[in-house]
């Protein structure tokens, strides 16, 4: 498809012209309060030649109110037919396509259905080659260089580009699937894998999940067993490194269960995707997707795996009703990730220091995220208003870190971990398999702690609905940052010498914290930075978290000799955590701005939709959007 002009203002006006959206979700056309999906059966064929999925979705509904039609979300889907359960044809109409929102698919029923009735429809369709949820990779974009590869990313509202559905986390359904792909390929989904016979693979997901957690990947893959309920999958070139890096997965699962209760999704596999995957990880049930940038060779990025494991409870089992309440997914998950990570340390004193140290790292990321938006931006609220705004435009570290910080404040205020851990388990039990909003969370917490006098001290309005930094920052233990603070003073003093002895006892995370602190201050003189890079062994470091921050420092100090390396880094992987800040830094450097834009435009076609979409905004190219 071609390029369409748009802006947030245009999107809002177009939405108003197209009629009301769901009262449950400003990002969905569907009306689940009238009839709600309970199960979907998929039969799909994967065509690498045309970059298209073809097949059918058989959808079972529970009718909740008297209805004459069904409304679903669809994005650039080609509908072949819609049938009733008896095979009779149903009339349907596809609304106008709105960039980034897709279309309203209305299925007309032959007669009115009453509350309490069941309904099944079968929709035969095919996806568009540019479906925003799918990335189709040519062989040269893979490690093996011989076979193509395809994977999905449906969060937040891209599932509608691969199946007609109620594309809102307010709706949870079970699903099964049969996927046909070339025989040499492995097919994986966010479900329990069944038989793989000839070129067909079956799946079943008996746990209800929202549409954004439907996931599909097809490639020439190998696997290694990590534990009694876990495998890691990747191309053969990465499989041994991946198996070593994630060998402690079962230990993390068991630590998570101690805090949150039994793991209910049966299987916990990992899929190491090609580098263009835009996130650190994606918590697809039974099959977490992860970026190969986690393969640091030192297991130092295990916190990402712990984070995705925690989503098995907060996000997957208990889900935000819509993406205005995204902090209920991500803030809770970061909060639990740090608690579980600390629980793996036997010494309780050291465990608290470690938890607080990682919280301080998060506070750095929160500060920068709010600076990027501007402290008065409503997108820095914990609860945001997404009317007329695509959830991708609101995505940042704010719901992750501001949400986690709020929960830490509540834990400290209401009695500490001993009291708050019991609340967490009660919360997970209360909302298990459900979707909720912030007001429901608030009511539950207030009722649970109704006899706690400290409850009156919570300024709910400031925490939830005001922009900028939180009203209160917890008194974190700074033991692990004192050496870093002292070293910052030394680095900023040109009369002192820099040597490797300064950092020889630092952990990888302390080095990350040091580099982030340097990013947060005025740029160092280039000669000083060059010496630091050599002495501290961060120049060319293999740990992507360290290398990314080092390259940012080089750009900020205007090191012309590093431009090719920076371009190579942003072109070699699509993790938005890395590429977006680097491109923003490049844009701010006027001498290389044009080269940065040119580099992006040359490589945009290799990026996943969400990466290209957000980078266009960062580079002030957002007035056009490739659909």
C-alpha cells in the first residue's frame, strides 16, 4: 500500500466521523459488551512467496444482549466469505480503513439473537503483505542465510492485521490452530504445541488470553531443553549460546511461583528471534519471544527473562482492560521482577541492596523518558487518555518505571514486603483470568487495607493522573551507587587520570549505571571520553546494554569517528530501547542529522512496523506513515 498523510488531530477527526468506538476501549471498534468471543479456531497457511497468511477463523461468541450484528476489528484483511455455523452465507460490510486503527468489520445476522444464546461464525480471509503484526524476513536477514523467516508482534493492537477479532485486552478467549508451512520449517505459537505431521502443526491454548498475546513464528529452528517445562528455540547458529544464556530459566520460574503461586500455562519456552525484533522480550504465553541482544555471554541480562516470566501472572493471567491502564501490566511486572531477582540472593541485606540498585537504574530511565515527552505531557501520566491516540504513540518506560515506583511506595507505606506480598497474592487470585482497570485495582487495595491508617496518606490523583515525575521517590539504599557517584566526580575532574583500576570491581550493572549517569550530564570532552572508553573497556564491549550507552556517549560528544559504528549498531538490530534514543541523539547533532535520516530511510524496509512507525516520529518524519 502507499503512504497516507496523517496526524493525531486527523486520526481523532476520522474516528469521530466513523462512529463510536468500544465503550470499553478507545482503541477498538468491537462491542464485547454485546457479544463476547470465547474461543477461536484458526486454520492458516503460511506463504513465504507472497508474504501472506490465508485461511479461516471460526469464532465462538456468547451473546450478552439482544443483537442484530457483530462488530470486529480488522486491518487490511481481505475477507473471502463469512458463514454461519450451518454454512449459510452471512452479509458483512468493511468500514473505511483508518491508518493505524484498521477498519470496523460488521457482520449482519439473519435474525436477532437474544442474551444467553451462542453464536459461531466462520470467516475466510487472507492478510495483507504489509500486515503490521508480521515481519517477513528474507534469507539474508537471518543467521543461516538460507531460509526466510516470519514472526508476529501483536501488542498493542496489531492482532487485527492477522485475524478478525475483538482486538482489546478487555476480551479473553481460548484458541486452537492448525498451521501449514513448508515442511522444513518449524511452526511455533503462543500455545501448547501438538503434532507436527508433514507440513501441518497443531496447537491448543486452553487458558484464556487477550488478542495481543496471539503469536506465531515460522523458521528453520532447533531447540534445546532447559528444564522440565522449558525449551529454547532459535536458528542453529545461536542455539548453543542461547541454551547457555538461559540455562537458569527453571530456577527463575520456581522463584516466581514462591511469590505469586503456581505457574498455570504448563510450558514456558523461549524463542530467540532474529535481530529485527523490536523489544527485549514479549511475554507470549508458553513461548516468550526474546531479542538476540540478550546473548551477552555472561547471563547479565537475566532480568529480562525474569520480567517476561512475571508477565505470566501480571499481564497474561491478570490483564489491563485497555492500554490506558498499561501500568497494571508493566508496572506490576517490573515491581515483581525486582522482588524475584532479589529473592535469588541468599543474603537478605545484599538482596535489598540489589533490589534498590536496580530500582535506581529504573529511576534513571524514568527521568529520561519524561524528559523526552516533556514533564507536562499527559503521556507521562500513569493512567493515560488514548482517545484518538494510538497506543504505540504512548509507549515508553513511564508505565514500567512510574508504575513500579508507585507499587514500591505503597509497599513501604502499608507495612513492607511481609504485608504487601500477601496483598499481591490476593490481588492475583481476585482478578485471575480477568481484565481490570485502575479504579478496580484501587477499590480492591482500599478494601484490603481498610484498617490501615496509612491509607489516608495516598494522593491517588497525583500518582495516577498528573504528569511528570511521581510525587514521592522512595528512600532507596544507595550503597551500590556510592562508588559510582565518587567515580563520576573523578571523571569530571580533568586533573585526574582514568585507569581500569577505577572499575575493575564493578558488576556489568554498575558499569551500566555509570554510563547512564554520564549520559544524563553534559557531554564529556572527546579526548576524555576516548580515554575512558579504552581504560574502562567499554569501547566495543560485547554486552549490548554497555555498548548502546557507550555509543550514545560518543554521539553526544560528537565523535565523528564513531558514526559508522553507530549506524552499524542501529542497522544490525531493531530493539527500540536502543535504536530510538540513538536516533534521537543523532537527530540532535545537526552535522549528522541528514545522514541519520538517510540511513533510516535506507533501512526502514527491514524494520518491523512498530519500529519504523515510532522512529519516523523521532526523526520528525511522522507526517507520513507507511501502512
